[in-house]
């Protein structure tokens, strides 16, 4: 997540030419990771949840779909949702792995 460099008045800093854009890196890496988790990973998991629900409806009527493997896949999706929720619940995402060791 990068923010355009701004003057104290809140206006964008003029760039030296039309092709150059000036940016300021966000220093809080945890904030950047949380942003990516919320905007990209959560959206992807939402789509996976929807597709899996559709698959379960269609697959329940098919003899070609293994119920055991479908259950395993559902467990993996559930775990991914749970880990994402746990990570987003952390104040500092970077401390999450250390919290698991407690």
C-alpha cells in the first residue's frame, strides 16, 4: 500500500515530469499485510467458498465425486478461513506466528 507523497497542505507533490510519480512507502509493514489480507486474500477466499458451495450442490448428485475428498477440501477451505480470521484479529500481523507458539 503506497500513498502519494503530499505537502503539509494535503496537495500532491508536483512530479518532475509527466512520467514520474512520487510515492511514499508505508512504514508499518503489518498494516500493509493486513490491507492485502483484507482486500485480496479475503476476496479470494470468499470466491472459493462460493465455488465450493456450488461444487458441493452439483457434486452431491454425481457418482464421480469422492465424498471423502470433498470433505478434505472443505476442511482445507475451513482452515484457510479460520487462519485468515485469526490473522486479521491480530493488532500486529507480524506477531501472529509467535502467538501460535504460546
